């Protein structure tokens, strides 16, 4: 009976997670704010023609599409298939073909040792159980194959966005770890342990510069980014909390703006680029 209750609760968590990422317009966020990250990860992992590649929590294909452009055989897997139509359209624009498949980063629907390269670009980091995700990434990678991830760091801009949201957010599910922990080198090493070798980690930044001022960028997030939409929805019945959230988010965006040009903003967002080989 306990396992049935646990399974039911887990399915409810997955349903909420899917709904969060289906809200707003994540394909626009990926295309407008982080268009180069997928190609950066593909280059770092050395994806090449003839390889079999899995992009975990692929969204609309930010990494899967440039991987397919190398001539690799690519599967883009995500818990939220609502994102696939935009991905298919982007793939067609780039003249590439790949497979789009619904899949949970914590329970990938593939046999062990199935892929030469397993990727995740600011995707799998949002699954609640980090150790389970790491175990799955290792399981489906062939021995000697490559695992590569890009994850937001706790100290960087996106990590601080989530820190600002935290007091207003709904309770995390049991066993969940905050997503930006995936951007901490020691945390990543502990998750994978001695199952990997040739580990490389480096911190880099991508600049987000789509809005004319911090207030406009706040509204951009509120329209388009599922996790922020979910936090506002959670507080919608409490006007004072919504006002406080608006204030705190604007303060953060004002403090982190690095542009000194009127009518422009610039937010350098730090991420951890991690690559390794499965033993």
C-alpha cells in the first residue's frame, strides 16, 4: 500500500512539473535568452556524426537541434511534450531531423548503455531528485560514453532569481534538492562519484539582454517563464505577497543589471559546464 501512495504522490509531482513548464513560453525564453548554450554543450561534448545522442529534459531542442546538425542520431526527451511543436518547427528551420519522445529524467525509458552521448542543457537540473537523475544519466550512457550538462550556478544570476523566489514558492516535494545545486562542483562530484572519469568543469556566462529596463525584464519573466508564473499563481490570492514579490524581483533585477546604456539591460548569467566519461 505504501508504494501505491508513493507512486501516486510522485505522479502528482510530475503532473505539476509538466504543467509548470507547459505554461508561459519556454521555447521563446530558450531562443531569446540562451540561444547559444545548446551549441556550447554540443561542442564541449564532441558530438559527431554517427553517434547516438540523448538530450534529457530537452525542452524545445536547444541542445538536441545542434547535436542533430552534426549528423548524430538524436533523441530529444522531455517530461513536457507541449514543448515539442516549437522544437519540431525549429528543427525544420535548421534542416535537421531528430526523434521527440516524452520521458522523465528520473526514469528514462531506455535500456542501460544505450547512448554514446547524454546531454542536458539547463533541463535535468529541475527534476527534484538529483541523485536519481545522476543515476539515470549514467545508466543510459555506454561505457566510455560522454555525459555533458550545463546548469545554472547558485551564486549566479539565475541562482539568485530562484533564491529571491524561494520565500514565495510552494513547498518542495519530499526529497527535492534546489535546482541550482547542480551548478556546484562538489555537489556534482558527489552525485556521480567514481562512476565517471575525465571530469571537466568550468564556469562560464551567457548574457541576457532582451529588455529595455529591469521592470520590463520582470514582466518578460512573468509572461514567459513557467517557474516564475507558478510562483505568482501560488500567491495570486494574497495581494500583499504579490506586491512584495514584484518589489523583491525588481530589486534583484535592478541590482544585477550590468548595462550602463539607457534603454538596455544586460544580465550575465553564470553556468557550470560539466563533461565526463562513463567508466
